[in-house]
């Protein structure tokens, strides 16, 4: 049932797919939609982006710009601040709500909470482990986790880029791509009605061959963690168990 009156919808956590957002926009045409981004360590969101239009399936909804009292920058692999549009870097955040660190985890705290020179002074910042870039308007666009950046067939690949193209296909509602490193295979888990052959044909129009998953696994629904994010560990455990059962049979 669609609510009769909703003024504002704000969403955070997982990246919102454009096709799902359009459903909300069409059902609630008078509501204002805002995309939020931020890790728990900054308590809890550090950027926001008011959505003023509908996005195409292949587009990413920007994470936006920093809230007042927050500072968000991008840092490259050499530790230099990224300022050019389209250049990827790790998202780092600072501000009045930054956590002191991890409880009884001094090594992890020292690794993630660092001093970084900004505007001539050192600021204490949190390295999120997320990747992003600036668009032409200066908004940060989330690109995925550093953990999900892989080396496959001699190419550096962002699993998030595969997921965006995959999820944009008609007949697909949810996607999660995981790299099976021991077997050098990209596994595409998905909720939808398409068969693997048709998915490959459609993805070939959107992605280079080395980015197309090697294995497709259709699931009824995505398992979720207690924080509402896709449980990648659970997906892989179920996949490996099914492979072992297949070998035994």
C-alpha cells in the first residue's frame, strides 16, 4: 500500500539502484528524496544529495557533498588528495562527530583513524575503505569498496561497476558480484527472471568481456546482515556448499 502523504524519503547503507528509486518517485511524486552516505565511525552520515530528477538504470546516484560540521575528501593510493573530476580515490571523513576509535582495538584504530594535512593543518580523519570520485558539480560519487577491487585476467576491475551494469538489465532486480579468488572466477548472484545465456548477451553490450561474470547464480532473495546489507559471506558459503554437493553426487 502506498502512503497517502510522505514529505521526505532519505536512504543510506547500500547504494540505491536507479530502477528501484524510480518506483518510489513514481508512487510518491510530491516527496523529496535524499541520498545519504556515511560510515558508522562518523556517526553516521557525512554527505547528502537531494535528488531532483529521475536517473537512468546505468547511472549512479551521487553521494553528494559534506554536511555542515563534516569534512570529506578523496585520497589516492600515494596519499595525495584527489580534486579532479572522474579521478578515483579513497573516501576519508572528519568532523565533529568522528569516533575516537575502536574499542580495545588500538592497531585497527591506528590504521583507520589517521592524521592528514588539510588546508595547511593536520586533521584527524577516518579512512572509510570506500572508493569514490567527483562529478562535474563537485559531488562525490560512490564507486564501491576497496575490498571489492580485484585483479582478474590482467585487468583491475571494480565489482561495483559490474553490479551497476548487471542490475540495469530489464528483468533483474538485485545483484551482488563476488570474486572467487582461489578459482579466479567472478560470481554473479542475482534476483530476477533471466537465464545466464541471455544475461551474457545483454552484458556484452555494456561491458568488456573480462568484466562479465564467469558464473551466474539465481537466488530467490539476497541474504542480509543485521545492518541490512547484502550478506556476501552467506552467499559464498551457500555457493561453495552447493559446489561440494555437486562434486559428491
